C-alpha cells in the first residue's frame, strides 16, 4: 500500500450525488486516512466519470503538476433519493409527485425525453443487431463472468468489504452478487421487452442497477519506480468522442477508431478490448463496427453480468481489462464506455514487457 503522504490528489466520479453530502471525493480521501491537506475533486461525466477521472489524473501528471493521484468512482444507486420538485417555494394546492433521482439524474436522456433503455433500442436498429444476437451476447457475458469468478480471476481486482449489521457480526462481501451462471440464450429469449413493446432490450440483455466503487493509482513513471510500486500498465492515449444524444450507444465506435488512428494501430494490433455493457445491443454494435474479434472482447464478462454502478464503471472496466491482460500476458488494451448525452470515453494502455 502506498504511503498516504505521497498522494497528491484524489479525483472521484459520482453521478447520483443528491443526498451524498459535500464533495464525496473528499469524504473518500479522509475516510481512507489520507492527510487533510490532500486536494479532492468530485466529477460527473455520467457513465464515463471514473475513466474521465483517470484521464484528468494523467493530464496533471503529464503537465508536471503532480506525481501521484488516486482516480476512481463510486455509486450507490440503492441510496439515490426520491425528489419532491418545486417545493422550495411550496405547493399552494394539489398533489405533488416524487421523482426518482436515479432515473432523473442518471438514466434519462434529457435531449430526447426518454429512458436510456430506448437508446439501446436505437443502436440495435441502426446497426441491425438482432434480439437473438443480443441474448447470445448477454448469456456469454454471464458465462464468462461466472467462469472468471469460479477460477479466481477476479480476486486480483477485488477488495472485500465489511458491511455492518444491526445485530451480530458484519457481513463480508467478497464477490460480485449479480452473476447468474445458469443463464442461457434460450432462457433469455422468453423475457419481454422493457422499453418498447416491439423492441429487443430486456432485463436480461441490459446492465443491472448496482452499488459499487473502483479506483486506480496513477503516477509518474520514475516516481512510481522510486517508490517501489509495481507498474501494472502505462497510459498511452485517451480520447472523448461525441454523437447525437439518441445515438449515444454508438459513441464508443468513433472513440475506439480515433485511438487506433492516432496511434497508428490496426484493430488486431490491440490484444484486449473492454466495452461497458450498458446494453448487449451496444456491445454487439461496437464489436461489429470496429471489427473486434470475440476472443479479444470482454473476456471476463461485463456490465450485463457484473453490473453498472454509474460513477464506478469507468475504472472498473479498466481494472477488469488489466486483469484479463495480466492473465493472458497481453501487451495492450483499449477500454471504452458510452455516457449519457452522446459522448464516449476511451483509453489505450500497455503493460510493461
């Protein structure tokens, strides 16, 4: 564990900040025992928040401002409050309606006034992704995650959490709880569409609602060596792309293509790809349009099986990809996530050889 005194800054993403208190990143830092002098910033780039935090950390280090930064994200969708809008001035007459902040602030396309699930339908239509293909991908995500869990491949990236109970000893949570090893494409085929009666997106081929947190330590190379830290990977490049908000699920396509072009890479020059499985339709479209082979794509499952705690998913995807690279002794990887509003973030990393 690094000496807390050498951490120059903490940057954490969180999307659903209502009710979380002032500057949640500061709460994280002080709760972890970092000095009170540590600068802290909380950011919101929707589903890309924690990967953007890592990008910001890399920018600061490249600029020579800092040497070591903890970047990550967190989300407790369980604790997202219900909002009673317009009550600051009071309601003179009539009923008031509670608004679910999880949907309002995290899962709603404000530009097209629709649930993000509908954007999963948009991408399936634009790129001719079939219901059968979506269900097959979702089942594979579950099976890959279950295999990784059973073989201990996730152990490297997980930190057990003690959960206090009202009575008795704390409960230790040491593995992800959403993985369903018995999932099959045939079983998923029986589920009804959720967002469009004639659609393809179901509860089984979409990501789940979750609580979670993830973090990485990003440091200047020579400083990391001087501290004796193991360098897991080097950050080579990162980009943000943008498309029309309704087409947000396709935004990772130009992001990944941009990274490949900027670094003079062909698709097969990169060993491993990790895409946040907000919806199976989106992952199918990204793999199809970029031309990523199945044996290089989301090899330990993804958000369909592991879940999608919004602010945590960016660095969670990065860490999971690094775990795949570590297991396979792979040299390079690209991680990407779409995010509400039409953007996507992507990062290219390499492992020291």
